C-alpha cells in the first residue's frame, strides 16, 4: 500500500474520534489549494480578497499544498474545512472513510493535465516506456492514477506491480530539475508544470489527457468540504461555493485579465511567476467550470478499484448540492 494511503488509513481510524470529531468553529473557514493554474478560482479568489469578502464575518484561513493526498489527509485530520483537490484524492478519502468524511461541493477545472517526455529519451509511444523513469506529483494523486491507468491500458505496469516502468512520485519542481539533468524521462503533471517542462527542460508533449476522455472533459480540480464542517457550518460552505461560482464566472468573463491575476498569485506563493508564453500555452489547455464532472469521478473510482488501489464501494453520494449555493 502506498505511503500516503497508510497515513490515510490511520486517519480513517480516527474518523469517529480525536481530530475528526473536533467541533467545527463556524467563525473560521480553513481552505487548502495549490499554486497550479488548475486551481485558478482559488488563486484569484484568495489573492483578490473576493473569497474573504464573500465569507463576511467568517475568517478565511488558507494553506498551500503541492498535491491532493496531503490536502485530503489534512482535511480528514480536522486541520482543514475545505480544499481544492484532484478527483482521485477526493474519491479515495470518500471510499476509505465509507462516506463519513467529505463531500465534493463544486467543480473548478477540467483538462490541463499532460504526459510530457524528455526529447532524446526515445519515447514516441507506450512501447518506448520499458525501463523508463516517469514522475507524478504524488503517490495516489490524480495524475499518478492517470499514468498507472494508461500504462495498464497499453499492456505496461510499474515496477512495483511486476512491470519495468519506474513511476517516481516527486514534487513538480524536482521533476523539472531532474528532466533538465537527463535523470528523468517524463512526467504526467498538471498545468502550468507541463508547459514549464516543455519550455524549460527540453520536453515535448506525448499525450494530452483530454484525448482520453469523452468530449475531452474530465475533472481536474474539485472543491471538497469536510462533512462535519458541512453539517455544523453549512452556511459557510454555501458562501464558499457561491464564491467559487462567482470566481469561475469572473475568469470566464475576463480572458485577458484572469490568467495574469492567477500568474501573479503563483508568483506570490512560489516566488516565481510564469513566463508569458508558458502562461499562454498552459491556460489554453484548461476549462474552468463549476460542474464536478460526476462521470469522471466515478471513472476514477472504478480505475482505482480495478488497479487494486481503492476498496470497493460507491461514490454515488460523493457529490453534494449545498442549500443556498448555485
């Protein structure tokens, strides 16, 4: 079992006690998100102060993560009240707590995930991946599952499953450095990292994940809330869902201003804004939507179960409509 899933199981054991049973503080909403373009509604909503204003007297506290499993662990441990994450961590958290811990309350982004490979690595298709070293942002994350699912569909497997493809979870910045050094052969990553790897590490796109999904749409980022917080501070979650919808609408209505605002937020959080061309290319691959993409959530659950990464169970009740929200 993956390291993060071991930690998640320990958290699950405490769902009915300790931190997970800690009473919610309705005066505060603690929100997690990533410095990725696929989290643009959170980036622009927090940086502009629009999220804080939407919550009124409720104090907004934020925490930045590198990938979804860590954010879900924090959510299940009672250290967060809501978070923007990928579908796989949301599905895993739901199934492993038997539906007692979290709910998806809105969508945020579709698309914006790609498999890029180092030029010179000799990778032109699935058959060239034997013995190669491929990175994903974190074990158990959405892109990690996408890579493993794709390998299986092409008759390949990671080393730990009897194959010869080395799947190496690491922070996206580390993947960039290792690709530059020639110590990594590829990576399945969200934007802006795919565009950065192409621009800064002599990589090329092998696969745009949109091409694997019906209609080229699938959940990349969803907004989840801790179930106990939902029950005890529902009006706060409703306000956050409304703020997310307003931010998605603002992004759609401001095609020139929105990417610049998201980029400025990334620069503030990471210490480095994206180059203009990287921003343009990465942004063009993402669609922002409040649709949680139920079908792709269910597909992630089925894939994780088929790969033996998730327990059996249904995600039919994973998505919740919050009263007072759109």
